[in-house]
C-alpha cells in the first residue's frame, strides 16, 4: 500500500510527462492531472489516500489558491464598470437555465414545482474554479471574455447561498444538514466578507507601509489574508467567494510593484503544488458507473443545460462581445464543480428526490466537468480567440 507521499509523487510525474504531450495538442498541461484523476475514477488502487480528509483538504486549498490568484489579477475598477452587465448576465443566464430545467424535472421526472426548481437551480450554477487555470494559461483573465466568466461565476455563489437557504427552509428539521444551518450566521458571514474587502480598498495609504517589508513577510501576510477570508466565508458555505474576495482586497491594499512579486510567489506555490492535486481530486471524485446507468436521461439534462446557457449568453452578451465570444461564454459557464452539489445531496438525503434523479444530476456534472474544459480550450485556439500557450 502506497502512502500519500508516494501517491503524490506518481501524480506529479504523470502530470509532467502527460502534460508535455498535451501541450503538443495545444491544451494546457494542467489537464494531465485531471486525466490522472479520471483514470483513478475507473480503477483506483490508491483509494485510501485519495479518499482521505487530508487529500481533500490539500485539493480544496488548490481551488482556493486558484481563486485567490484570480482576485489578484482582477482590475476592480474595470469590474465596477461592468457591474451592471455582470449582475444582469448572472441572474438572467442562471435563472434562464433554471426555468427550462424546472420544466424538465417536472414533466420528465414527475416532481412538484418547488422541488423541480431547486433541483434545476442546483445544476444551473457554475463551477468556475475548473476554468481558472485555462484562462490563466491562455492569458484570458483580464480579457472581456475572461472577466465575464469569472465575474458571473463568482456572483453565482450568491445564488447558490440563496438556493441553500431555500432548501433548508423546504427540508425543515428532517435532516442533520438542515438543523445545523443558521441563516443569520450565513448572512452575517457574507456581510463581513464584503465589509473586509471594502475596508482593504480604503486603506491604500496604510498599504504603502508594507512596501518596506521583505518578500517573505509580505507573502506570509498574504496567506494570512487568504485564511482570514476563508475562515469567515466557511460559515456561509462561501469559501470560494471568500478566496476570490481575499485576492481583490489584497490587490487594492498592496502597491502594484510589490503585488507583482507576491503574485509570482503565490502562483509558484499554487501551480507547482496545490492545483495539480485539486485536479486529481476532481477527476478521482467522479463515479463512472453513473454514466452508464441512465445515458438517455443524462444526455437530455446535458442538452437542456448547455442549450439554455448558450441561448442565455447570446441574449445577454450580444451587444457586449462578438458572436463567437458569446458562445464561448455560454460554454464556459456550463462547467460544473460547485458547492451547489450540497443542494442536490440534501434533497436526496431528506427523501425529497429519488436515487434516479440524484444519479442523473450527478452524472451530468461528471460529463460537464470533463467535457467543457477540453471543448473550451480547443475552441479558444480553433476560433483564434486566444494564442496557444507558449
């Protein structure tokens, strides 16, 4: 039996070797870690390691570091200019898909309107963390398309929290999950995150004092900020949003010259260690048996979900970006890997939905998790929206 150190060694050498091959096909090297994870989903001799809490913790840190880096790179002033577009697009695209998803669940699976809406909302939300390395690899983070995907993906977390509160209200006290949720604590946590971010943006002059700190000390301070935000965000099940806001807050606090140095340090730690573990974890978490159990239903949900995202993106972005970029926005927003899986899990555990619907929704998430990043990367190059990574 291999221990965690040896399993990580195998994962990293696989990522290096296969990553070099993927780069020849104009695909980001980080997908090699995802492929390794998917292979483990088929046959996993290391299940004791990849299924452990320690491995999951390292993987989640990878996701948080990725979001933290994106917060570093986001221009807050530019985001404010696009605030109306992002808000409108987020709610329209998500609710547009939730509407058609509700009809699908109601008429095909035979559930009530409320449960159908909650289920549809659970697979309408966005798992933007999967696309972040791709956007970063193609230098798309600060582009119109990149900012739209990231902005909508982050604002989507607010809808996820609202949906979670609705599920708790529906389920009542019939499940342990519902009984442990304090709505006021959730709202207080979210408020604290935004207040902290705003406070950092107003302390620019104080931040200039940090220019005299050495890189090591400034790096430790950056990690402190990240974990402070994560700790507060965890009370609202909004750690992904917290990591993103931590990066934004730090960007507005530290001078640009010092920020570039810190960004380089954080990226080295993230992509050199945590991000590959995150992608291995994503791949290994898939349940391949779901894909063969309900193929027609899975394809139906995939078709409705993706068509809704594409149409919604075209309708909202038609005046803001070219046609092909609007399509790429819809494709990018179709990616799944989000805290919204909590919603479907609570509904299943409380008996409000059955094993068939639960399995189909989870299986469709598997399809999107693996298909969308590959398709997105290929089309970026094919349509010459981005250059091949050097």
